[in-house]
């Protein structure tokens, strides 16, 4: 997983420093001495003690969330930040991606998605702070861990080690042992370098138990309330820099989500057990790995199950449940940050934690039992603790939040087809030529060249080309054997496709192709296409990692192999279509496109068509479930790699929907170009819009009222996404409806049901974007079944 390296906290300080950095990099004026003085005058003092980060002299309980500016667009930033703030966040955390800002040594890019200064200014304008993870090694499932590839050309360099050519770091503890005696001194050097910059804000190192003073060691993981050893000094606060909201998806694996209840439990446990005062969600909004920036086997969609999904839509109930948690914790900030601490045991799996000052008190009651409700007496009250849950008591007596009780609405996201591009005459194709002529090859030698060194990581593709003179001698099937350190390998004999093989995220390393072939008498061309699906993002000695074809042979079955003239191997970097940029409007106009006709399901085919921009503001996606593997461009902008043919254990693609930011679209027609490696049917591609069309919730009459509502009673809170309103109530019941079928909208009436339920809910909600319905018997004409605990359950349609 990813990890936090050195991180600053105060947005205003970072803003001034990076504004100057970006101006220097892009040629903009640095400003007068007076202007620079005005920028620094707005700095806020940030320090820390053993309980918390201290802002302007006051300890703060801070909730933070990772958003990475290159994984969205500037047009999305204001809305994402506003939703994060409304969700109860105080801080936005982001890496700085060196290889995005300096792709060529000495040439800087702080424009568009890479305008870090604009991103930070927007955060500051909305009243939030920034935790800046400078790295500049970041990991982050980002190609080469954020390091620019040109670093490999610096003499005597060793990545992530104590040497003069390279001293920058992040999450170092995972590789420190690999560098033996050079590891610890490097940590001390990195800490001293950071402190000597005199930024005026604290620095953090995550997963670095030996972080020297004054650097704060922090935790990354799923359950830091259980795994974190704590600060390595009593003068440092407990900070959680990565609370994983799900797990990043990779091709070939099913998505692994994390429930809102589990997330909330982990946060509360960290606060009460470790006296945690800073929790950062990784990710709060994951976004999209545009272009070729995803690391090895990582999908284009990144942390789609975060509180804000890939498209920036609110992911329910996670977003709202965490929002309630944040409100409950902040309501008790005084005893948490200044109070005396005590703990209590109520059994083998039940415990209590109390923080109290002279005037304020907060208690956390914990039930670790995953299966049973636990009833305990605390003070003068008796509390029922749900399985694996934590209850928060304001003033140590009033229940204000339960991590295991989800009162927030749920939402079902749907992809609505708005355009089907299914007419043959709307598609054109260009067949990628299979290179065989050696005279124009860029690399010639008596060895098989290493993939990344040859391509400079500017393309996924490297051709290995050779010729084999064949003399018929006996019978039996010929077999081509190729070994490669690569992600995918395609093989062609005399321009004919003979087979492919690919690896996986869990089994990186050598892949072996064994393909039956036919050779003609005399000269035969052998063309091997070595493909990388992202470059490595972590590990020790990254500069020594090698990829590419290692050996090749041809043999008859059951007979000894014969070398394929290895001394004559030559290379071509990239594809012809890439070189000529046929994915752009200008490049496309110079390519010889043909009518699609019967060209489907063939390897190495470029496809192009046009589509209209969908009406409205809903996020736009392409459904590529009919394709194989490749990359897709919209108006010349790459929206990432796709690999729908690599099925998961459940038989589904890891990702079939690919986000098109509306900023990439034009008014009217848009150019769509795909490079298909394996074979697919583009006529089945559809343009979709994403929205949450069905929302549902079930709240008990004994539930805790929301701290964020004016209602003093439990209530249903329903809200459609921006631009939509409630058009129908599919189901409504005040009674004991069957909750396990509510999501589907079926008739879920139980033995107890108030006949006025549907009328009351429709009257309160139809035609509105949001509505609140109290869960009280008088609201529904009286108690339909005295003595039975009742809930209000509603399924609504947004349109």
C-alpha cells in the first residue's frame, strides 16, 4: 500500500512556498519583495504536543482526506473540496507527483491537472488546511512511485538509499532493512534535511518507528487503533496518515470494499485507544489514473468505493455515516484533547474509555464481539452495544453515535446508456503494422534489450524482432517458446498472430509463452510485442528492476530447442499509431482509416468514431465490456488503459466503465479512438451517464437522532444528488418491514404496517431534492402495533 512521507499541515504556509515554486517552473513572475512578504504574512502558527497538532495556540481534533489533483480535473476540484468539507473534513491531503511536474529534467509542468498551486488555493479558499506529502517518492500506485524516469540516467545513483545522488523518501521502513547499515543514517539525514528547511510547520514520517525528533512517526493501515505502537516520544501526538477506505483495485481481482460501520469503528478505536487526534482517509476521493500513470496492473479507476466515488458522487452510506462520526467526536473535542483518561473492563470483549475535564466528559463503550449484542451498565444507565461497535456518550451519559448502527441513506449508482455507437458505418479502423523490416529498427545488437531502458517508459510497447531461416527436417508440431519479464507478451510469425500470455499482480515476474506455430521454408519473421501495464511503484533498488524478453526458442514437441538467431534481435519502440498520434484530431486526419466491416475481434487494431456530448451534468463514462485490452482517448486526451478481458475470480472484468471528465468533451461531436491489442467488438461500446437513481433508508424509532439535524427525534433523511429530485416513492412503511429486501424495492411489509406510511412520505418528499420524515407514531396516525419496535423504511427514486 501507499504511505505518507514527510507531510506539512498548514495550507497557508504551503501555499506561499509552492506559488513561488510553480512560478519559477512555468516562467511566471515570482512577484516583488513586497508581494512575497504579503504572502508569508498570512502564515498561521502550527506546532504540536503529546496530544494533538496545535494551530494558533489551540489543540485541534482534525479529520483529513486524500485527494490527488492529477487524478481529477481542475473543474472538479471545487465541488470535491466542498463535499469533503460538508462531510466534516478539516484537511485535504495530497502527494506531490514529481514525474508529472518534471517529466524531462529541467522542464516543468504546473498546468491543468498538475496545477498544484491552484488546487491548494481552492482548498484554502474553502477554509480547509493541507497536509502536503512532498515525497518526492510517493508510491501511491503511481508509475515509478512518482520518480521521473530520467533519474535512472544519473551516474552512481541508488534509489532510496544514503548516497549523494539521491536523498528523498517516503514510507521508508518497508525497505530500510534491504539497505543494511545505510538505512538508519538515511532516515536521520532525511529528518534533518526536512527540519532545516524551516517551513514553520511540523513534519511527519509514516511507518517509521525510529523517526528522530522532532519528526512525528505516524501510522498507515486498516486498524491503526490495534496495530500502531504509538508515538516514539511522549511529546508527539498520535496521527493516522492513511486509513484505507477500501483497497486499490488491480486487473484480475474482484473489488474489495469496506463497510461504513467498519471504517467508523476503526476511527473511534484509534481515538480512544491511542488518543488519536488526526485521522486521514486514504482515499477520500480516489479519482482516475489518466493516461499511463497507473502502476503495475493497477486499474484506471482508483478507490472508487471512497466516500466520494471516482466521479465525485457521494458514496452512501459511507460519506454520511462518517460525517455523523466526525460531528460526534468534535462535539467532545475538549475532553478528548485536554481531559484525563481512564478505562474500564465490562467483560472479555467489552471495554469502556473515558476522557474527562472538570466540566466535560465523553465515554466510548466498545463491543468487540462480532456476533452478539452486549448489554452493559455504565453509570446509572444500561446500554445495548451492537456487535462490533463503539457507542459514544456525550457527558458520559447521552448516547450520540453508534458506529455499528447505520441511519444514513444508502444509494444505488447506475450507468444509464445515452448513446449506442452500434452502426458499422460510424466506425473506422487502422491496422497497426507488424514491424518486420530490420533496416529502420532503432536498436540493434547481440542482446535482448531491457524494456524500460529502451522505451524510457514513454510507451507501454516494445517490439523484439528477428528472422529465422527454416529448413524442413522431419514431422511434428513446431512450438515457439518465449520467456519474458513483462506483463503481457504478443507473438506474431510472418505477420500472423500466434498467441499471447500475461502475468498478474499477485505473481509478478517471468511469463512464458508456448504457442504452436507453422513456418514456411526459408526466411520467417518473428515479431514479439512486449507490453507493460504500468511500471513498478515501490521496493528497494527500483533502478535495478529489469523487464523485457529474456530468451526465445523454437522446437518440435518432445525435441531439443533451437535458438532463434539471438544475435540478430532488433527493436522498435512503441506503435506506429502512437508515433503518428492518430488518437488526436490532426494525427487521425493523416492515417489511412478503413470501414470497419469484418475487422472486429482482431489484435492490434486502432478504432475511431465520434459521439455527441451527453446532455446535463451527470458524470460520463464509456462501457468497454465488449473490448479486450488497450488504451482509449477522447479528443486526444487519454482516459487510461482498459483490460476488460482479464476476468476476476468471479468471472467479471475488474473494470468495464471508464470515466470521461466533462472537461475533456466538446460541444457537439467528440473524437473517440481506441488501441485494441487483443480483439473486441467496438460496436457494442456505449456512452453512459452515472447517477444515483435509487436511494433508500431504514431508521428505527429507538435510533439516536442525528447531531446534524434540527429534528430532535429519529428521522429519515433523503437527498438526491445535485440536479435531481425525488420523482417516486417505491416503498414506504412505518412498522416492522423486512429490511433484507428494501434495497430491491420489493413489497417488504411485515406483520406491522401503518397504512398512512406512503401518503406521509410522498407528501413530505415528492418533487423535492431532499426531505426529512420523523420516525414518530403520531406522524403516521398512531401506533399500528403497540409493544413492537418499529422503523420507517423508504425507497425513493431520484430523477
